[in-house]
C-alpha cells in the first residue's frame, strides 16, 4: 500500500486541450470522486474553465495497475475525450473559474479491455469543514501538483510537485471572495493545480498541538496570479495555458490566486442534482 505522500503524484492528470483551429494548450486537472444516490460512484476531473475554453478534444493519461493493485512503473493509457463541450460542466457563477468533466465511461471502457486504471481521487471528506479550518494556521506549508510550462515525467506519467506557503490565511476570504493566495511560482500549465496540505510525520495545528501521523487537506485550486506591469499596476490574470511569449511589461509576482475547495463542493451539489436523481 502506498503512503499518503506516495499517492499524491496520482491525484492529477495533464490536460491537453485541442481546438478546431488547430491550437492547443495544456493545464492541470485533479481527480475527484462523487457518490450519486442510487446510481453509484462517479469519477470526475476538475480544472479551470479557461483551461478548457474552446476545446473539442481533450487528451489525458491514466496510469495502469498490476494484478496486485499497485501502479506499474511507466505504464499508462492515453484517453481522447471527443465532443468535449457536450460533457463538461461549468460552475454557474461566471466569476468562478472552475469546471469538471466525467471520466467514468472512459474508465469503464479501459476495464472492459482488461486494463486496470490506477489513480487517487480527492473526495469531499478531504475538504476542510469549519471545524478543521480552525486548525489551519495562518502560515502553512502547501503542496501544489501540476504541469508548469507543460512539464511532466512522460516516461512514468508523473506531474511536477512543488512546495510553498499560504500567502494569506486560509480561514479568511481574500478580499471578500472564496479565495486565498499562495506564495509559489505559478507558470503556464499550472492552471487547475490542486493545492493541498500534505503532512507525513510531525505537524502542528493552530492550537500549538503537535501530532504524529499523516494529514491531507484539499485547500483549493489555482486559477491565476497577480501580474506587475512596468506602469506600476498590479493586475489579476489567469495562469496562461499556452506557450506564447510574455511581454516584459507584464511580470509574474510568484504569487497565486486559489479558489477555495468549498467551490468544488458547490459543483458536487449541482452534479448530484443533475445526475443523481432516480
């Protein structure tokens, strides 16, 4: 059985969005599981709306497991999700850059072919409720998983894992929005990256209590970051998904804006209403 930290690389997928005009871009998606009443489990991938904008085909890769249920090093399957705009679900608030799409049908097809998909899902139980939020300190070390500038370990289907800290207290809504900031570099391709507290060993909570063990909290989803212009203005921009030259008049600040994971719970409720009825 994999330890908590060894499961983290299997929480995400590299999204390649292909458009009818021939352009393509990359971003990050995270696995998320929802239980539908009377219909069973649904496997989804969450990311930002701007990652998927205009895509008609989305390509992701899923690792494979052996008969023992453990991942096979270097073994994964490419999935081409066609007619993509027919399956993607967008958060209804235009100001919330969050989207989700189901992959259950593709996973079922893999299994029919005798393949064993291997991944780890985030669940609603990983999202801190009010009581758990109170245990989170104003400054916490965070883990962000993604594919900055499209980078990945294509031999093993692994993402790039980075560390940083919360730049604003998670327990407060940054500027009155269901958001917080992180202090870590946010490059093109990082859009949609899940931001986690992932501890193994000793960790301390807001009361000063030190605990030995493992702790996983799904804090949120990176969507963008402030850019500093030569005119001296600070502007908020989504993290780019394609690799076009960036004007030197707009410089990143190594800070990121993140949607709080409670926005994912909002999507979960909407999906249950839509697909969970008998």
